[in-house]
C-alpha cells in the first residue's frame, strides 16, 4: 500500500520531473517559434524580390509605351502592347491590393484620358508600388518627379 511517507518521498522526484518537462516544452516551443520566424523572413524576402522585379518590368514597359505614344503620336506597336499586357498580368498576380487597384484605375480611365489625369494615375501606381516595397510617408502630391518628356 501507498502510505503518506511514500508520497512525501516522491514529491521532490515528481517536482523535478515536472520542472524538467516544462523546460523541454519551453525549449521545443522556442525552437519552433524561431524556426517559424526564420521561414517567414525568408518567404517575405523572396516575395519582395519577385514584387520588385515585376514592378520594374511594369514600369519599364509602361514608360516605353508612354514614350512611344507621346513621341511618335502613333499607335503602340503590337509587340510592345503584348509586353505591356504581360506586365499587367504579372502585376495582377504579384502586386499588392493597392497596386492592383491603382493599375485598374489607369486602364479604366478610358482609351485617351487627359494627360494630367493619366499622369496622376500613374503616379498613384508608382506610389503604391513604393509603399509595398518600403515604408514611406510620401503621397501622390509628393510624386511630381514623373514628367512627360
């Protein structure tokens, strides 16, 4: 039979075991949390690299189209239209919600929007891209760097 004396003798052993188990669980939890944080940071870095590349592609193709349209005053060539469409599609997949909405606003502004309105819409796209990549306090009014050449 288990007597009070035996129970009293087991108390330090039980306490030590419980403390040991708590230590093991805390260690495993800490390792799992650290591993999750590292994987999260790696995933965010990979997403950043992809987004930056897609944003650069869109900006370059859109500016090429803008330059062609304003300099030659002729329709954009089919090969450039295909590049612009591909860049738009990639932006729809990889861009943040704000970037996607800003691009949709550009394309829904009509086939021949007023130059000033289009410029503001493009600046909004660029600002939203910037906000998606880095923390910034800029707003559209600050983005007067984009000029029609």
